[in-house]
C-alpha cells in the first residue's frame, strides 16, 4: 500500500501576506493619523501659551500665538484672546478629501502676587 500524499503548502505564506496587507495599511494610516492629531493638539497648546505670555507682557496675543504655530496649522487657525488665549486648529488629514474635526487649546497666565 502506498503512503498517503503529503500536503504541500507552497505559496501559503504569500496568500496570507496578501490577505493581511489591507489590514496592515489601515493600521498604519490610523497610527499616522493619531500622531498628526497629537501634533496638532500639542502645537495648539504651545501657541496658546505663547499668546498668554504675550498678553501678560502687553504684546499682541493673537500674533504671538499665530507665530508659534507650525506653518501647516496657521492657515485655518482661529485665535481668540478674551479671558485667556484660545487656539483652535484643524487636524491635518493623511487622506486627501477627508475632513477631520478641529481641536482647541487654551491657556491663561495669572499675574504674580506682589
């Protein structure tokens, strides 16, 4: 009696790799978008603090906040300086045509006592 044929798995790894590629691509885009969102929020906070410092010393808080923002975030930034400085920026999208929400950060500086 002849032994049963041995099942071969040639090409199995290639098929599995191709099947996983879309999920891997989605994970990479989501991770990149999370990084872009964190960068936008961090930048808005830095700009709000710069504006609050300028307001504290009698400068122009909106101009200082706008200068503190990275160039890609300046265009759509909304800066308000009533009762502290608020900076609102649009989260940059990694996918063309996808509109993401805006993020806001605010900062105030209290005058030192004395």
